C-alpha cells in the first residue's frame, strides 16, 4: 500500500524505502543548502501533496526562503494541470485485452469488488476500466482526504509554492516529466503484480488506514527518520527491490544529476515529497555526500 503516489498531485512522497541502520538528517521540513560552488544558498522543502496551500504559512522560514530564491524547482511544473491530468488519466486505463476476472480468482474478484465498493461507493463494474494501481491510488487519496477536509486540489501546498513563483515572475523548473512519473506508477509493475498488491492492500486495509494519523503527525513535526523507518516496518505488502528503487532511489539519483547545475545557476527553492529527503538514498544525505553544507532552516 505504501507504493502510492497521490492522485491529485501526481506523485506523493514515496513510501517504499530501505530500513535505516544509521541516523540521517531529520527534525525539519525545510533545509538550507550552501557551500561547495554555490554563490547563494538554495533551500529544500519536503512537501505533503495533499496539504492545503495555506500550510506553507505555518512552516517556519519557508516563505522567507521562497522569497529569497531566484527560481522554484518541483517534481513537475504544474502550470498546465489540465494537460498533466489528461496524460495521467490516460495512463491509468486498463489495457483493452485484460479484465479483472482474468487477474483474480472468482473468490478474490468478489472480495476486491466488495471492499472497494464498501470503501469508495463504487465497484469494479463502475471503475474496472482503471488499472489496479490506479484504483489503489484512488483509495489512498480518498483515505487521506478524510484528514484534510479543507484540501482544494487547485490549491495544494505544491501548487501554492509554484503559484507564488509565477506571481513574482520567477521561473519554475521540473526535475522530471509526467512520463517519468507514469513509469514509476504503472510501468514498473505489470497488471498481474498490480492486482496482487491491490489485493494484499485491501486485505490489510484497516491496519494501513490506522497508520495515517501517525504519518501525518510525523510530517507535521518534520520527523523524517521516524516516518521513513515506520513505513519500512509496516510494509505488509513488500515491494520488490526494483519497485522500491524506481519510486525513490532511482528518481533521487536522477534528480541529483540536475540539481547541482540548477542551484549553481540560480538560487533555488526545491519542493519535493518529504520522503525524498529521508534516509541513505534521500536528497539530504546525497547532497551532503556531494560536498554541500546541509542544515536546518527555520
């Protein structure tokens, strides 16, 4: 279940991670990056894609850091939300030669149909045109939005940050394309594997839902290490190494090939899902290992 990218914002912070054997940077959502060859400091903010835009005002130092930077860097450039949504929606559709009755036994089909109908009010007859991973995204999105009743898909934290940049006529750069995120969501696992993960997640749904309040609390406190560790411990439906790497490690490594030049050219306010910051393969550790000074900003 933790292999989810939240539907409205296209990539939620990745939950498939390795267990930590060391203590990595934690305790804040906002970090200052300086030193090495940077003429000015840049800032790295871990976001929670379903948080409302107003949440930016509650993060110590975030607005000042945002205003001080010459450009904004996000996972995606969200200026064309309609186009992004159209691409994602197309990728979410099941291939025409496959049905859920081909992916599940009769017993499992009935179980999956009953569970998603109970939880979302729509069964496979209504949403069976979606890939299993897409249905899982919808379930997770629905579950989290119960804790964010004020959430407006047109004004989430990530969108607010980029909107502030556009208002001040600052450039907005992206670390990847929507095709990259579609691959991480739907390209790594084939349909049978997606169906198996969805089945496992539904069988453990109550336990997984019980974890959400603690995850939100960890985020609000900037407790990246605990969030990272708990999501590994509670991985009831384990990811394969390839799936884990595709969602987190590989993307972070790709971003690290782009961020140095971006930060050197212009001071950058970098806003990505919070779990991209955490752990051995997280951006905080990778930046520090690359020779930058990385410190809490508040």
